[in-house]
């Protein structure tokens, strides 16, 4: 069996930064460290950090007053920040800069009097945080069908932004539906879907034609991981999302000669390595790396962390 290992795959710059922030807060302050929501959407990353003394919460009332609180890579709304300050929490912001970019776009469009259509998944942490920047001005739309239901005048002042982890194909359909109804819609100067999401989806698109089946390492609550599996399925191939190698089922590979392996932007490399080892051990896999794009992006540690480290000596 041939196994093609897609690259780029796995951790993106935003995830690297967010996880490193939590580790550095642990080093500076010791356990426990409080994080609002899961730092990234990967079950193994979250569990490994939990074992080191990180406590993930969805309600700030669970965080003792005066403690350090880390915001996840997905960002938070101004209401959350306000509540944190009321509780005298020390805020460490691990929001991905590419998510922050969308927050800033929403603020600018709202300031200029636009109704903002946010294309994304309504319950996703990123959507909740971004929409909260201008709650009275933002409408979340998940697809073209939501666009058709909107009761807005044809000459309404409309702007559009998107979640960073969406499917390129589905987002284009939704944005096109918006353009059809409001040709004058304002769009960001640069696409909101992040470079890592784009690169990983394009790698799957390019390589899926050579594969009989696609295996994606990533957790079920990871939007970008789900989109990788959907990209392969849209090309007519079977695709499966695995939390780790233990999820692999032999029947998925029955009669298959070529397998494509990739990983979502929040999935650590060791999970991919463990899957490859199982494929070699049980299925005689021969692995070849296939690189579509070289990634070298990185993000600086946030100022709030550097201040905390300085105070900790």
C-alpha cells in the first residue's frame, strides 16, 4: 500500500502560538492556568494540557478573582473581556492574529454603518467572538440558503466577512449568493480564510485524485479538519476524520492501494506519526511525502504574555 503524506498539514502558526502561550504561562505562574474555551480544537492537545494543570472553562464565574486567564486562539467578544476585568483577571490574549484581523474588519464596517454578514458556523467559538464585536450589526449566515432568507433591502449597506477555517468551495458559493443579492457589498481587502486552511485544502484537492481513500487526523469539533474531509468527499473519494490512530478501521482500507494522509491545523505531528506507524505495521504501508507549499509563517508572543513573564522575573 502506498501512503502519500500531504504537506502542509498539522499545526499552523496560530495554533503554535496559542499552545506556546499556555506553556509559557504555566512556566511563569505554575498550575493552575485558566483558559477560556479550549485553547485549540483538538482533544489530545486539550487533554495533555489539562494533565499539566490547565483548566478550561466556558464560564468566567468558574475562575477565581485575580487569576490569570488565557483567551483561546478563536478569540472572544468584548463582553467576555469586560467580565474578565470586572473579576480582576489577568488577561493573556492567545487569539490568532488572523482572527483578530476579522474582528477589526467587523469593527470598521460597524463604525461606518454597515450591516455585516458573517459567513461561518453559528455556534463556533470564532463566530461567537467575532459577532460579539458589533452584536447589533452582525448577521451570521451559514450558507446560500441563509442568504436567501434575509429580509434586507436591495440597496442596504452590506459588508461581508468570513470565518477563517471554512471550506473554500462552500464559502465561495455563499459569498457569490451575497453578491447576487447585493452587488455593491463591501468585502475585506484580503480574504479572511487563513493561509493554513487554504494551503491544507489545496493540498488535499491536488493529491486526492491519486488516492483511493483519505485519512484526516483531527477532532470532530475542529472546523478546518472537517473541511479537509469534506474537500476529499467533494472529489468523490471516501474520507475519514480520526482523533488518533486508534480510530482507524481495517475495512476502510480493504482493497485500497493508495492512501492520502493529512491533518487539521490543530492536530499535533505525533498523532500523524502514530497513524503512519500503524499503517506500516498492519498494512505494509510505504510512505512518501508530497509537499505542495512550504510554510514559514510564525507569530510573535502577545504583549500581555511578555508583561506577565517580566513580572514573574
